[in-house]
C-alpha cells in the first residue's frame, strides 16, 4: 500500500535551517511527482510547490522561492524539503502529498517545524 | 491564480442529518483536456488531509458512499447524506486544473 512517512518534529532557532524528509513506499517513486503543502497553526492549506521525481525538477509557488528547496534521493525513495534562514512565521505543519493518478491522492502524516528563540 | 471560495465556513449538523458544502472558483475549472479537476479533501482533527472526491464526483478508494460531489464549471458541492461522528473535521476543495494549486478556506463540520 502507498505510504508517505515524514520525519519527526523539529524545534529550531531563528536563522537556522531544517530539512524535512518524506519517505515513499508501496509504489514506483519516480512515476509520480510530490507536492509540498504548508499549514500554519489553526490555518488552512497552502501549496508550496512540487517536484518531478523523474527529472528532479522543482516548481515553487510564489512566496516559497529563495529559502525553500525541494530535493530527492531516489535511491531511498525520499523527497526532502529544506528551509533556510528560518523565521518565526515558518512555524507550521509541513506535508508531502503525492501527485498520483489523482492530485493529492496520498499524504504524509506531517512534520511540525517550530521556530522559536 | 484561481481563488476557491467555500461556504459556509462552519456547519453544525445533527447526527444522521445531511450536510452540504459549496465551493466556487474564480474561473472555470474545465481543463483543455475536457476534465474538471476539482477535488475535496477531509482533515479530521489532528490528522493529515485525505482525498475524498476527485474530478467533481469520483469517490477515492475507501471513501463511504454517503459522500458525493457534484457541480460544473465554477460551482461545486460536497454532500454528506447522513453525518456520522467520524465525519467531524475540516473539508477543503482544491483545484488541479492550473498551477499554482489552490485550496478553499476550509469548512468546519461539527456535531450540534
């Protein structure tokens, strides 16, 4: 069965970096792209962008350029989200979600990133 | 960008009664391939979202048949025929017709 398992919660200081992982299993990883979605505390869903898992080509939504980087390690069927120069407003749940036969068909459990001094 | 607007934002429902959520897009969601890529997601408290309905009216794997979707063009509806306790959560519409992907604000379904 399709599973996306994300790395655990992170507590970081402002200015630091964080790397969130999303380990995929149950399907051929390179056949389907991966979305990244942010959910600030008590708020709705915000699309950050997606990465083509076949070519490694990322696409970033407006507002998620510069400090946000999507990457892959296809040898371990894992997608990554790295955020640098963290700010308090980056505090949120970050989800990976497969762009499968249907968009957003499977989701990771979410990774809480907290930025606090 | 396509703006997705949901109404209502909160829906208190009696167990066993129906519930209905509307979603309106700022432009037509009909893709050049003829499909309309409007989906509905459910997010139970403390859980990640999950796909309920895709392409307006198709239930995703494992979704109970009390959930149904309808609509066309820019106006869409999610209906729950008889609300159960398990249905409590926030429901989002989302479009995959264009980039960037966009979501509605979410509608909170709660039991009266």
